[in-house]
C-alpha cells in the first residue's frame, strides 16, 4: 500500500504534538526556493517540503529534507551515488538516503549505509513518505516503551538490528535469465558485480552485497541493488 505525502505530514505533526520537548518540525519552503534547489522535484516530495523541510531531534540531531541540504557533496567518494539525497546520519555514523533517478528526477526507495560494515546495506522503505511515517511511529513507540523516562533513541536505528539478510548474487551467475527487467538491468554490469533483487520484498530488508565499492540501483523500479568490487 502506497504511503501518501499527506500521511507523512500527519505522522510528523503527531510526533511533534506528542513529543514537543524532543522533536520539532522545521518550517516549510516556498515553491520558488524548492524549484531553484531542484527543478525536477517530484510533486509528492514538494508537498511535504512546503510544510516542513526537516525535523530537529533533540539538541544536535537533524533530519534534513531540503534538496539544497541533502544533495551529496564532494566528500562522498563512494557509497550512495551522486544523485542520491542524504537526509539523516545517526550518532553511530549510519547514513540514510533516498534514491533519486538521474534521468527522471523521481525520488524512490530509502536505503541505509552502515558506518562499520561497508558491504552491508538496508532497504528501509519504498519511498520517503513511507520512511517518514515509520520514523514517527518508531519515535512514539520508543517513548511509550520508556514510559516517563524517555531519552531519544533515534528513530530507525532498529533497521540495523535485523537478524537476517538477503544475499546478493554475482551478476555472472544471472546471465541468461528469462526475466526481461533483470536481463536489461545486468546487460551493462560486470560479471563480478553483486546484485540483490528487492522487488516484492517487504522493507526493511538487510542486504549482504559482499563488496565495499560503489552502491547503485538499477531497473525500471530501481530495486535491483548492485555493489561493485
């Protein structure tokens, strides 16, 4: 079931309403400012950013949604890819980002990169709205579990506590597939690249991609996760 922009907005507003001492929504941005930052910004993301451009969590942690702030700079030599939008880094160093199609500009699935295990990634959500709803619900569940002694346990840390992972497959082993989408995706990939097919999987899903190199997304749905050696 697709999570809408309005559902994400409502979830974030509820989070701020119920835990105002810990979470505060940033002001939204005007359309001309958003267009200047990213001309091809999708309508659903624009709807969210008109209301809020991020979340301040406690004194130091921030969820940065504005494309001006989440665009990847030169310090990222490998990892999410230069078209992704990095919007959250946990105190542990784990990074969360939205896949962005370099051709259409569409914002797609949300992934997380580990600060410690460079060959391991998490497919966190099908979309940014879905991630934001989960983010808000995780925070409220944490607060309820801690009763009156709540301290921020950053939402979505739980994705790195998954016990099982999907193992990637070497592209060379996938040659000759009768899946047309997969065949198209791997046609330009080297045999030693490793691919995880995320289609039909319910996120969050941890992936073991063996390699510590560049992490890319391919296919029409951009749900073929690929790591290069």
